């Protein structure tokens, strides 16, 4: 089977599963199974492609709007392969968790259809070959995520939360669109492989403005301060499996956009002029998210604010514009996803067992939920970047890249935030599982499907931590696609 065929096989199943939900409205269990199979197939195919890609590039392209020179296609290089495989893998594990957390007859077939479309559109974004295709799928990604918040949200006013999420992230998308149209007008093409060579002829002022627009647009998706205001409500009020996708997966789209369009397109001189401001915004987000997480008692909001902090780590590494720092940010796409999904799933286990959402309402659950407690500890140490877990490798690279850039003061501030991260994450886990008991005598360990999903994430983090080389090789190839390889 050719790589081109496998490429289609990695993208198409999620869209097919989403379409099947329209015809299986009275069979939610079957829809759930089809969705699990589709995402599992995508994860398997994309995972195999990722580890066999190396320096090769596989591309399919078809005319979409020929009169405008716009095409529709799929491209797989080391960077897109790594991110797409991560998205599919996390979506698959999240669906496994759904088997224990949700009841099909309560959420209905549409719930699984929207999740499938959400994951499939994110994979499509990563594999886009054309600016307009990228933007179309970027907007498509917004529809299922908004629907999942509005129709299945658990907060007091999910409609308002979904509306705020839609409007603010749409403002970010508009910034991206303006820059894309400007690039197309200036270069005469929307082909992502051609624009870099043609942008070099533009003036520094024009290039800087284009880059800042893209930075702002992708920073909204990453919830970088001050573009973060949509995230706490959206991530905390979405149903738990959707919170996992929003926090551990969707944020990767903003990271990918910055990597692909800033580092992969703009001249190094423009990037260096933006380096210090980008790193400063990264550190601000690290500390703001961490301090806000420390001040919360609602468990999902703690996890939500920690996402802002973790995206600050990633932005800091990107802003260093060094090979080491950027490779750390690329690697953190997966490592943050593992730790953050595990943290949200641990919170979900506590909510599932007790019905409580606040730290003040839980405590002493470790005896009744020992496996969930173990997974929660793993998540907390993963967020803090503690060895031997996988996040240690990515955070070490991020910090090393900061020092390599010569920005010593902001680098020290970034490293110091690791202490805050460890404190707020462990504080939550200790209070949930080892603090004074608060009743909940009927609390029981999570169902097997939920534990299985959490085990996959925890074991993946440990395995990568002990055997990092295979993934490091893939990440190094990904960084080379951005022109930063040695």
C-alpha cells in the first residue's frame, strides 16, 4: 500500500464516522463504537507514518478553485506527521475514557459524531497544503467544539460560555485570515510550499506586521495572556471528555500554526526581532496561569488555568528561536497532552465517583480510588516536568533553548515557574486523595474503561521518559523541516 493511500486512510476515517452519526441517531452505542474504531484506525496509520517519515515528504494535491490558484491536498512531513499522530492518539484514548464516563443513551449519537468531526478537522488542519484549505478547516474545527460546549456543557450557562468561546476564537481566526489574504496578494500564491521563497522579497515592516497578525491569531487558540479569557470557562464547563480535547489537543493547533507559518516561512531576521517579546509573553502566561490555578478550588478550573501556564512554556521555547528550544516546544505538544489529559481524567474520575466539583467537597479518596490517585500523582509530576516522566525532556530543552538565546533573566523566571507548577498540581492531588475525608462513603474506583485510558497515558509518559530516543529522532526531523536542523 502506497504512502499516499495511507495518508488518506489517516485523515478520512474521522470524517466518515462523523457522517455516520447522522444516519445512526437511534443507535448511540453503535455510533460510539464506530467513532472509536475510526479514531483508532487514524491513530494507528498516522503513528506508523510518523515513525517512518524521517526526512521524506508525502504530498497529494488537487485543484479546488483553479481560477484563484487554490488547491486542496494533504502533506505529510516530520512535523505534520508528529502533530497529526498526537491528535489522533489523544482522540482515540479520550474515546476509550468516554466508554466509562458517558452513557450513550444520555448524550446521544450526535455527541460522538461531533467529537469525531472535531478530531478529524484538527488532523486536516495539520496536513493542509494551501492557506485557504488551512483556514477552512481551522473554522470547521470551531463548529464541533462550540456545539459540544453549548449542547453538553455542565456549567450554569453553557450557551453563554460557548458564545464567548466562539466569538473570541473567531477574532483570532480573523487575524489569521487577514494575514493569509495579505500573503496571497503579496506572493501571488496560496501554496504553503511556495510562499516562504516569495516573502523574502518584501520589506521588513510588511513582514513584521504579517508575522504579528499570525502570532496574535495563533496566540488566541493557545490562550496566551492577554488572549486567554475564553479558556477558563470553556475548559471547565465543557463535558469532561471534551475538556480533555480542548486542553490537551486543540491547543496544539495554535502551536502548530506558529511553528509552520512563523518559523517555517518568515526570514530569521524578522523572527529575531520578535524573540524577546514572545519569550516575555510566554513567561507572563506561565506565571499568570500558575498563580490563578493556585487560587482556584474548582477542580476543572485548576486544570484549565494550568493549560494557560503550560502554553506559556511552549511559547517561551518557540520564542527562543533556537534549535534546542523549538525542539522542546515540539516535543511538549505530546508531553503536555499526556500530562494534561491525565490530570483532567483524574478530575473526571473524582467527579464520576462523588459528583463533587470543588476541592473543598472532596478528600481522603486515595483508599477508595488508589489507581486514580496514582495516575493523578503521575499527572502532577508530568506537568512539573519531573524526571523520569516524558515532560522532563521537553521542558529541559525549552529552558536550555532560553539560555542558548542569551535571554538569561527571562529564562531564570521561566525555570522558577516549575516550582509553582509542581506546587499547585500536587496540592490538588493531595487534597483530593490524601486530605481529610469529607464523606462520600459510596465512592468507588473508576470503571475499567476510564482506568484503561488513564493507564495508557501514564505508561506512555513513563515509557517516553525512560526511552526518549525514538521520539527525539522524530522531533529532530520535525525541527529540520523548519530550517533549524543541524
